[in-house]
C-alpha cells in the first residue's frame, strides 16, 4: 500500500495519529499531518486503513503498491 496525504485538506484533528502513530504524526506548529512512512509494512496496514477511513477531512489516500 502507498499512502499520500493532502496537507492542504488536513484540519489537524489527529485521528490518524491516534489510529496509527507509527505512520502518522502532526506538526507542532499547527497540527497538520506528517507522513512518517509512505509504504508501511503489512502489520500496520489495518490501522492505516482505519486512520484513512476516520479522517474527517479525507486527507489520506491509499493506493495499491
């Protein structure tokens, strides 16, 4: 899976970080999402899918590798 984020769409809710802290973080200044891994290992993919699903801004896009 490949992950892309739209920082312009992100509203800084932090749901992605709560769902998958190994893959997502937030900037200290404004809370906007920061991608730590754009191709997570298989063991993290369930959490990443859930993080993308619950993102209120739909700022996370997942695509097959």
